[in-house]
């Protein structure tokens, strides 16, 4: 499940990408609510029929967009009729039952707090009354043959396969994941087809497994088939409209540059203070536990066009630019999903460890959650203070079944568990890479900053086995999932094996007078390779049709610059995570603070 239930409402002002505007159709961009409807209606004939469908991501301001178009039609003398897709839905109770049966089981033995589910395997049509949908289709056809003015269809599912071919113009209103979750928290949304507004956590669960999934599929299909208009709808009071060709040209230009996403910051019961100080986060934050620097499904990307900043969900960018961004081989294997995720776990000067936990493999995720991918992880220790350690695997002399019984008993009656009797610990030394294949019990200890790199699980399935009997920030006990954890634990992974197989210190794959490249982490179960580039002045690289992800883990600042066109560059600061697109080709990384030593953590897909 996604961690992003509680993103901190902070927009990082430093995470944007400056693009050259040469040749870009900036005239195809309309900024501000008063410009949206006049642009959409421009060139329309009031005596001829036009059918417009406005779909979008959950929490998109459909009513606002509809009202703007209605107002403009009145000003210009157009007749207008609006149809909300809510009018086509099945009864809420019937949809609730369908959702419960197909994707949101209520089994409190397996899932005590009802956190998990399975991705909905249907389409919007499964939520619509077939007769009402047929009548709407007939109404559209009749309007197109004998009506005049505007017929506006709006709401979730207005661009479903049954309707999109009947519409003259298609509009998709998009919202970034962080803004979506903040909208959910402030009461700006009710689940599609829900009979009533659900409590926040139930609403977020249903969104993840149903609402988000349906919207992403429609958006991806329309990006392939071709939209008419795209609306950046992160702020309902400041909408931006782009013609669909403009979106494509801007995205094309972006893949010519190294890119940084806009991070999301989250507080947590074990959160620390390293990143909070480094990036001058709001002092009002309790701490900063997670930094979603580059979790592809959770972050956004901001493009600066001569001072005009446009913010898109990163996954929208991936859906439109998959091959140029990730490379042909990646798309063939993983589809239009970026296959690796990156975040920081910050326990620096915190009051405790992360939970003792484990993650599932591919078969389990498919069986239980109907999702793509397994959940492998790795930790790169960036900084470590006094007493820092990383928990990994079981102790050689312990009985893992005894541990399982102890944590299951603790889950029921609150009995403390001597976890260090069971869970092996590695001393945390900056620069150490540990690998965490699915099923490995693990935790980041207190007083360190970890760069966490994981495989493609669309969400994040963390089965907490033991959490020190802590309450969460809301005062409620943190959820424990020993049922799932017991079924995926690799009990055989113990201390000696861990040291020999999961704790890696690097071997050189390339070395010359200017730089060296070392593999610091690889494992047969993991499909990515983790490396260090070390140099004083500069290093040269070549994507060769595969993306690189670069993190500056030691040093102050570097420039990542194309060799074929030096105007295409990004200035990377300490701990920024940068994507170098697969099509970027040869490039160099240049130290901007002469005399210092640079270490770049590099992630690539294995051959």
C-alpha cells in the first residue's frame, strides 16, 4: 500500500527543470480559469453541435470546469446542456457490494486494519447502469445529428471506451498524487459510485485499488489515442489548459535533459531531522521520516518554460514518454511503469528504529493484490551517527518460528519482544550497500540516513512484524501484519549468509585516470545494479538506450551535461536524485566545487 496517506503540505520550490523554449508552442497554453472556456470554445459555431467530454483524475474540479464552460457559452450565445456521469452510475449500494467482492475484502484476520486489497480488474462501465449508459449514448448521437451548441459530458468515466468515440472533443483534468491526497483529507472528494462519503483511511484505500486505477487507465489510453485538451488541475482556482499537441512537444523536449522530480515529504513516528535541516523544510514539521524523492507513482515533475512553471504527475509523463525515458528493453519488460523507486528513510537523531518488517515476492503480490511486480529493496547508508545499525536477516543461533510466535503474541496482547535476540544487525557505515530481496526481515535502525532503492511494486507492501508497541502520530497503534509476514518470510536468511550475500562493498568495473566505477550492490533476485562513480574533476557516461538514476551521495554540487549538446544540463546538489533519460546518450558529470571528492550513486537495470 502506498505510504502517501499523509503527505506534508509543502511544495518544494527548488525542484524544477528549466527547458529551452525554442520552438515550443507556448501559444497553445492558456493560464488561469478565465482563459479555459474561451480557448475551448474558440472557433466553435453556435448553430452546429459539439460534444465535449471532460474526464480526469480523482479530485479534479469537474464542477468548476463545467461551470466555466457554461458561463462562457452564455456569454457567447451558445446553447449548452450538461450531463454529469454521476447520473449514469449504478445505485451506490450495488457498487459498494461489487467493490467489496472484487477488490476490497473485509477480512480482519488477514488484515486487521483493512489496509490492503486487490486492484480492480474492471472498467468504468462496470460501475454504470447499462440502460442509463445506452440512453446517454443515444442522446449523444441524437444531439450530433440534430442539435446545436454544446453538449458537455463531465465526470469520472466520461471518456470510457463506450463514450469517447461519440465525442467531438476530449479533455482530461489531471491532479498530482500529493495534491490528490491533500484533497481527500480536506473533504473535497467522495469515491466514485460510493453510497456515502467514507472515513479518510477507507476512502484512500478504495481510491488506491479502484478510483486511481480506473483514471490512470483512461488517461493512458487517451494519451495513446489522442486527447484534444489537457488541464493541469492541481489548484482549482488556477487552472492551466494545454492543447494535447503542446503537452507532447513539451514532454519531448524534457527527455532531452537530465530531470529531477518534485519530492514529497512525510512525517513519521520514527522520523529524523537530517533532510529537514538540509533542505530547510518547514520548522512546523514534527520530523521528516520519508522523502519520496523519486517514487514514480507518487511524485510530480515541474518544467520551467521561461518562468512559466507547469507541474504534471510524473506517471503522466511516463505514460507519454515511456520509451524515450526508460528505453525499449525496459518498456518491453515492465510496460509503462518506471521499474525502480527511490526514497530516503531518515532516522537521524530520532527516538527509535523503523519497524521490523518484510516484503512479498511477485507471486504473492499477484495472488493477494492483483498487482505487477515483486517488492525487493536495498539500503545505501548515506550518513550514520552514534550507535547506528541496520537490521537484516535472522541471527544465526535463533529460531525464526519462535520469533514469529513471539510477535504474533505481541500483536494480540501487547507483550514486548526482545527483537535483537532474533534479528541480525549490521553496523552502519556510510557507503555500505545492503540488498534486501523480498522475504528478508529487516529495518533501518535509528540515527542514520538511508537511500532506499526498491523494485517495481506499484504500491508498497510493508508487512510490519514488530513495531515496539508504538502508537502512530495519530495516537492509534500502528498496524501489524503478521499473517502476511509469516507467509513471505525467508527464515533461512541468517547472519553468516547475510554477510556473505547481502552486505556488499564493491568491485571495480571501470577505472581510468579520471574516474572509477564500482558495483556496490547486486543480487540474483534483483533486476537492478547499484554502483558508485568516484572522481575529483569529472566522469563520462553513456546511457546506451537505458536510463540511469544518479544520486549525489558525497560532494556538494555537480553538473550533468550532454556531450553532444552542452546546453542540455542539470545542476545537481547533494542528495538530489536525477533521472538521465535512456535517449540522452553520452554525457559528463563535472564537479562544480573543485578539489572535493565526488561519489555518485548510480542505478541501472542489469543486462
